[in-house]
C-alpha cells in the first residue's frame, strides 16, 4: 500500500483522484489532504478516508472545519490535525509517511509546497501547471538532485510520458541547465536523444470555428462551455484562449528536456489522441484514450505498473474519424505569448502565468473582455525584466509583481472600454 497526500483535494482533479483511489480498493491510503474553501466536500473526504492531516485556506475555515469534524466524528475515530494557509500546504506536502504527493492545486498556491516535496525525494504526480511554468528550472534541478522523476497527470504530458517508454533515455544532471533556462553547453546529449519532436494536441476549445470578429463579445458562459472536458473555470477559460497549451509547451520543455522548437501544437477536436512523439527515424507513436482524467491519474499513481481498471475504456465503435488542424496564433495569440516568454526565459514565464490568472479572473467577473486577456498578458510581459530567478522566494516575488502589474492593466483597459 502506498501513502498519498493531495494538494487540492476538493477540486476537479482531487475529486477524481479520490475516485480512482476508491476504485483501486486497498492500494492507497490517504494520509493528508489540502483544500481551499469547500468544507462540505472536505468533510465528506475526511469521513471516507480518515487522513492524519488536513489543511484549508484560512484560520477561520480551520476553526469551522474543526467544529464540523468533531461533530461528525465517530467515537473510535481520531480526528485529523487541522492546519491552514501556507503552513498547512507545507504540512500536507511534507507529511513524513507520504510516498506520493499529488499536486493539482490551481495557481502558485501549491508551488512552494510541491518544491519542498520534490526536495524530500517524494514521488510527485504533477497536475499543477504553474509549478513548472513559474519555476521549471528550480523544480527540475531539485528533482534531478533527488533522483526522482516528476510524473505528469495532465493528459497531454501523460501521453508523451507513455510514448517515451519506447525510447532510450539517458541521465541528466542539475548542471545541465543554465540560469536562463536554456540547455547548457556542458550537456552533450538530451534526455531522450531519439526524439525529433513532441506534438501536443488541443481540442481548440469552444471558439475553434467562431468568426474572429465575434470573439470580442463572447461571454464567460460561452468560454466555459468546453466541448470535451469538465474542468475548473480558469483552466476551461485557458482552453478557450489556448493559453493552457502555451503553458503545456513550457512544461514539456522542462519535463522532457527538449528544445522549445521541438514542441509543436496541433488542434484535434475529438480529444482522442492526447499527444504524439516523433522519433528521429520518422516513426511516430500516439497515445489514445477517452477524454477522462481518471486514466492519466491512475497511470501516474500506479507507475511503473499498469493496473487493470474497467471504468475508462475507448469505444472503438464510436471512433469514426480523427481530424487535425493547424493552431493559428492569430486566433489564439496566447500561444505566441507563451513561446516568447519561454524563449526569453528568466522571470517572463512566471509573469505569463500570473498575468493570465489575473486577466482570466477579470474576464470571468465581466471586468475585462475576452480579447483583453492576451492584451493584459502582453502588456505585463513587456514590463517584466529579463532576470533569472534563483530561489522560490524570488519566484514568488516575481509572481506578486506581475499580478500587481496585471491588475493595473486590467483597470486601465476597463476604463478604456
């Protein structure tokens, strides 16, 4: 049995992870859970899984959770330790008996906790895009120093990981990367020297065929109507702008030690093929699966084994066609912005993520038009100095400054509109 901590247990990925854990019976024990504000869901999870440690967002929520847990506890059950805020996230991530840390917490809230777990040589099942977008160089250096691989949960990177099991892998050291995030000359080989390129697929979201002139007036309800996936509001909006795919380009560069120009994006509206890997001899491997996050979650939790499970299967009788289209940066300018941030490196990817989070929140609150999202991001990137980030504290400072700038740009554009 493996012990599991979850940073973000009440969100979509956290809930689906607990679904997988329950379906796999006695293979996992939940030892720690971190949540945000959803006490109803968290109390239910505590009742079902009896973790040692839990954490919530604020001291007030911790007090309320303590009252509710005591009221619902059975006589023979020991209530969990209850923490909150930054210290609570760290307590969950560094639980002394945790074998696997699942990190799906949205935003940079899970960054520091995940980094500390990496340094402790824990197995990390990573679903938080911000960890590698904002601090990819630091996190991957720590992972290499610990000798542990980060296991991607996102369906695209999980698919790449599965395809790369057919490829020869060589070792890499933390010194393989320079402070700018680009591969150092001291490295004579890539992590996967047989790989020519990675191709990440994208559904195209709800606006794949929308006339460009109509994008200026789309409402949050339209952006949240994803054709294939059920996800949280921010990632669903990021899918509509395809910023999520821009983040995935940055993640793939760090996870798989490939150059940015080796990573392509293609629109595949059926979301059946989750990624391709093209090898130097021209062979291409693709991973196919239904658009169901329980499959990559199970793969990451049980790796390197493949565990039978009948709840998620591809129905070949319904697989009539597979379509592919070029991803247009005119329609999806966030793709261009992500590539520019990755190329320049330093603090820019961190600023990219922070500005996007602020801009998306403003759009969902109807304070910013849909096309204002990339405009805010571009303005913040133009204001961000190209400096390297040598510590998590510096990453968090850069994140805070970019958020401040993004709030200014949102206010400016709101006045103009």
